[in-house]
C-alpha cells in the first residue's frame, strides 16, 4: 500500500512537472527573445494570464487595482499545488505570527517572498525579468516552491512603463544604436520614471497619495511578506547593486534583518562571480526614509531590499558605457532574473528561520515611547486617521485628562490637557515599530550621508501639537454624529471659518457653481461668534441671480462636511461689517501653470495632482517652449513650479512677464523657480550667502581636507530634508488659517535675504535650528533671517515667493493652504467685467 501511495505521489509530481515544462516560455509566447524588444504592459499581463490558465493549480492572479490611465495592477501567487490549496491558511498563519490576527499560527514553515518590479517606468528591464522569473520557477525550481509562496507584481507603474516603452519603440533605430548621444538614449520631458501624475512611486509607500500605492497597500497588508524586493535600475556605468544596504540603518531594524541581508547578498555573489558579472554592496542605498520599497517593508518586519541594475532610461536595447563595454537589455534581464531566483532560493533554505524571526520583530516592548497624543484642528486629525487607515494602524481617542512627555512644538518635556477630540496612537500594537517611525519627533541618524530626506514626522507634516509619552495613554470610545446644515432663508449670509484644505475645497466648489464668496481680512464678531482672518462669507445679496441659493450652499457645505453659521445681519458686533472694504470678494482666479522642459517634472506633477485630485479647481498647463507666444491676458495667476527658466525668461520673456504682472497678474514661484528672479533688476529678491571672508577661509581649509574625506566634509553644507520652525505674519492673506509659527520642511540649503520691498510672510529667525532631521553646520549659518514665504508688489500685480515647496510628494499637508491662499486671497484684484 505504501509503495502504491509513493508511486502515485511520484506520478502526480511527474504530471505536474510535465505541465510546467510544456508551458511556453516568454520568448515563444511573445514571438521574440526577451531583451530584444521592450514589451508593452498588456503583453506582460497576457503572458501572466496565459501561465495562470495553463497551471491554475500553481499560479493564481489577482487584480488589486488600476492606474489613472486604466491599466490593471496585478499580482501573481506562485507555489506548489499543496500550498496553493492552503493559500488562505498560509496567509492567515503569517498574520497571526505578526499579531495582526488573533490566534496561534498552525505552522511556521512556509516562507513568503514578494518580488516587485518596475516601480520606475523607465527602469524597464525588471518587468521583462519578471516573466523569465515566473517561467523559471515553474519549469526548473519546483523544489523551492514546496515551502515558499512567491508573490510577483510584474509592474508597479504600468503608466510610466508604457510611456517609456512606447517612446522607445517608436524612436529607436533598427538595429539599435549604442552611441550614448543617440536620441533613443535621451528621453524627452517628463520621462518614463514617474506615474501618470509624475509622482515617484518609490517615495510614496508611506504616504500613499497615488492610486497605485493606496491599492498596493491594501493587498500588501493582507500578506505582510517576510522578504520584499524592489527591482530598479541605475546609471549605465554602475554594474549591479544588491544587499546588504548602506548606513544609515534605522534603529528599529533588527540584527537579524541586517544579517540576513548579508546572507542574501552572498548568495547572489556566488552566481555573479561564476558568470564574471560585476556588482557592489553596502553603498548609497540606505535604510532610513520610510517611504521606499525597501524601507517600508523592513519597518513592517520583512527583509526589505533594493536591487539596482545598470541601464535606466538611457540603457535602451544596448548602449556603450564609459568603460567601452556594451550593456544590453538581454544582459540586464539576465541579472535581474538571477537575483530574483537567488532570493527565492535562500528564502526556501531558511523558511523556518524567516518565520521565527519575523514573529520576533513584532515584540514592541523595547520601544521608548508607548503612545503619541495628537491634538488640533478636527480636519487635520481626520486626515491623520485616513493615513493610518491605509496602513491598518490602530488608534483611539483620549479621555479628559493630562498627558506628559516630549512636546513637539517646543522639542522639550511638557504636558497637554487632553479631551475626547484628541487622537491617541499606541506603539503597543502589531505595527508599533512603524508607528514609531512615522511619529517619532527626530529619527536617530547614524550617518549624515543619506539617500533622502531625514525628517517626516506626522505631527509636523499635518500641523498638529503632539506629545510622545513613555506611558501608555488610555483611550475612550467616542461616538459622533456629524451635524448637517439646514437652510436659513432669513439669514443675510453664511459664514465659515478658514482653517484647512477642506475649507478650500468648499470654496473651490462654490466658485465653480458661480456662487460669489467673500473673505475677511480682519477678525469680526457676529451673533456672539468670533471669526478670524480668512473666514468665508457667502452673502445673499451677492447671489441674487443664483436660483435656489440656500439649497445650493447648504448641499455643498454638507457634501464637504463644513459647518456654516447663518448670520442674521451684515452688521457685525465688532470688526468689519459685511460691506466693508476689508471684506473682499473672491474673484474666481484663472490659473495657468508652466510645464515642460523648464520645469521639474516632479513638482509639476505634485501641483497637477493637487489641482485635479485635492483642490478640484481648473488649471491650464502651458508648455515652457510655447511661452513666447502664449496670451497671458487670459489668466490672472501663473504658477511656476520648481525649475530652470533661464531660456524661457530671456530678455523678451522677462519683459512680457513683468508687463503682465504690473497689469494685475500674479506669479507664484516655487523652490528653484526663485532663481529666475533672485538678484535681477526690478526684483527685491536676493540670494543670501556666507560672508566673503568666511567663504574664503572655508575654501582654504577645504583644500587641506583629504580626498577620501571630501564627501563627508561637504555634508556640512547640506540640508537633507529637515524641519525648521518658521515665524509667520498671520495678518497677511497668504497666511490666513495659520498661527504665528509654522514648521516647514526645508529640502536644501538655498537661502534668500528678507525682502526689503514687499511682505515677509514666513521667515526664519536669527538663530534657526532644525527640530527634526539633518542640517549641516555650515548650511545653517546662512539661514538666519531668511525668507520662507513672501510677496512683492509690482504695479497692480504680485510676485509670490515660496522658497520651500509645500507640495513636496504631497505629504506635507499643513503647508498646502499657503498655496491656496496665494491663489485665492493674495492681492485679489478687480473682477473682469
């Protein structure tokens, strides 16, 4: 009987293997050898569907979302037949190990490996490799699948990939040209790297502002893999990078996670050495900023890694690098396939250890801060809750009482009196280490040379006061029923305080319905209620031509969850009356924005996304190459994203722009766009630099610094995403809704002197200091008494300077109202007749 059973098992395995060997390779299915063409996304999807149809007992596909351009987002689950039958049990057991699901895990012998490809669209070799990896696992590496579930996301960024692949396929020579100067190696703006809205999806894991990221987190949290690999490409002269990562490592990363990265790297090296392929490790790509495809999984307990292949958007089908070697797409696919398979191999060999160490990661008893208490505006609290929901991080509301700990606004010990409106996020939960990473006031930095920003703390980003407490703070159950507005036909008008982006969305909606709205430049009191600067007033008398006025206003307010005050009279108890010159009409702005080669595609994309997906207000995109013949008189607001406008604003272009401003136009210049105006005739903006004597001394000293130490010494001149407290003139329309201080995210060391002519709306004091993140000692010296936000009047118009980009990656929520104020409130000129 036992012999018969053994025979049956062997027979079944042989049949399964036979099916695997009979599936078509990617080359046969596509009709060309992988690496000789760039496959379009639909072809990749077709191949995965084909394999899943041929081997349904070992491959399952799941569509987890779709892109802005309607391309499917999908993952494939690959394992042995037995594991696939028990796939849901394996998934639940893994979540039980993490404490996310209640109960004890029945087994800890199955490793879960997630391979993510092509997050940057023009790093296109990895999606080709995903097909080869799938095929090889099923036809040659069945033994590894006995104790391993492999999850493959063949393309995280389909929109960007097809932008690149379509461009290359229509541009490249036949045969391909290896000359670096050939057009096929030089992408046009904006390139294939970002998604539809030109966001870098590899910086969006923690913030999930994009549809691809938000959809991916839902399925990622269902699985919580033990290993996650993010496949990338780098410059054509860097051969291949794999784990272990570089310093700095975040302090919550365990010794096991560090060590196993090294084990994985050594396994890769074995294969690369055998082929004579070059590689490097432990350089450049650190594990600190939490929003990457390697760090985010790491902070969720996985071994998170980045693999970087030479090539990138310049690689094409083949290119001659600076060492005189031809780098081909065939080579790039082979390298990525090798590391992918090697990762699965070492996971299979260490499946039980992976499981046991994964479980240990979720012991949070050693965390210093046990609770984070946040208080402030309700809209901002709700925004934080929405972020936590994306990560399935638990939270509650405080009880009435007092909490002590590290106070964020002062960076020192303090206390706050709590109410049930305050949010409590506990570190005593399965994802407590991710809570620490997102909320810690100042992440510990072991090395100043980092790959990205070094500050991101949620309370600063969302504009909330917070206490980090070493004690567990109890929570209360709070039941709230949202109150809806009702019509008040006898009211003179409706009033809304101005505090958050939610209020701006309400305003934008009203303006699109041709409902006239006013805002106050001075505080006033009416009916026993006080309203601060910026408060909106929708007066009945302004809207006589609007049919069903009350119903439209109330429905709009309820849709945006805004609580209106129905004012009985336009006669204020104190402050300006509704007809005062200090209560101005919001003339609906006609907004244009520069795009194209002159602009940073990332900042343009951030703004594009903001207008379409957050503010919901129309904006016209104008290509910088067309600026010379564009009729600017059709617009009254022109936004210049960060960029280099030297060519666009030549002598004729600058005169055209200045004439338009003087006639009532409003320019909003962001980040590097300020260089177009700094130190130029007719503008009061000027760059601030070190004293010339100090600069000469620094240069002489630097000449004595050894070659090997220059990079680290230069870090003194850098600011790598640090938070500074900024002084605010809250009486200026650009600052309505803010208090007299604001925490700004400073992304670089550029500094501008305070405006001698104009309004210094936001600025750094005499001795600024970073409250979070790295700021080099030399860089900080130039920041004293420098501009952050300002307005300069020219004729009837204005130039608005935003030194710090409040739209950066769309996660610094508390800064977005500055841009809205600049558009709607600042120097609001007469309406067109």
